[in-house]
C-alpha cells in the first residue's frame, strides 16, 4: 500500500496492519502461507512463460485442468495427483 494512502486511511480512523496481525498468525504460519503463495504464483508464471494452457500442462503432468487451476489458485485440498 502506498504511504500516502495509508496515512489518509489512518487519519480517517482506519487501522492499517498486516494480514498476520489481523489473523493473529505465528511466524511459522505466516511463512507457510507465503511459501504456498510463491509456489502457486511460480507455477502459473512458468506455465505462461512456456505458453502452455492449463489443459496442456495437465496433459504433461498426467492430471486434469481443474487440478492445475487448483494448484495455481493455492487451494489447500490439492495434495497429490492420485
């Protein structure tokens, strides 16, 4: 968030903080979430860089398009390809 926007919100009485503060996350929980976000973002970036659709990537990894979408979206239920 831009500094000017933060200052403007605080002047109007809004409390500005981090997601960790709002959710009362431990440093470990915060690191876990950050890692999952980076993994999903990296997967999407690499797929796009190779100019693959989700369907094409799914075929390469012998999975489904919906599973690729869930992996890119960081869905917690995506544990394995079985």
